[in-house]
């Protein structure tokens, strides 16, 4: 399913290169989250694909500032839960 989810996400950002990906729980569902770097575009495009259905559930663009804030937030959450 992961390779299918990646192909689905890639279709939403055809010129992007996967920067990172993870399987995570978000809003009560299990999703594959893919972050893409797009040549000539700052920040990242994030595509979330439902791990059970294979449907795209969210596509967002994060500016470099937003991306930095998200990374700090995730680091904090990881630190406090372990």
C-alpha cells in the first residue's frame, strides 16, 4: 500500500521530489504523509494519503517559516511523549 500511496501523492505534485515521508495518526485516521520539494518553489508541498483507502485527504503548501514552525512543534511533541 505504501508504494501505491506514494504514487498517488506524486500525481498531486508531479514535479516534486520526496523530501520525507512517514506513516502517522492524524485526526483519527492513519495516513501516509509525503513532503515534496518542488524546483523553483520555496517551502514544501505536503500530501496526506489515507492508509486504509488510498484517497488523498489533504494537500497543503508550507512556506519555509511554516515548515520550521512545524518541525519545532513535532520535535517538542516527540520529546514530551518519550
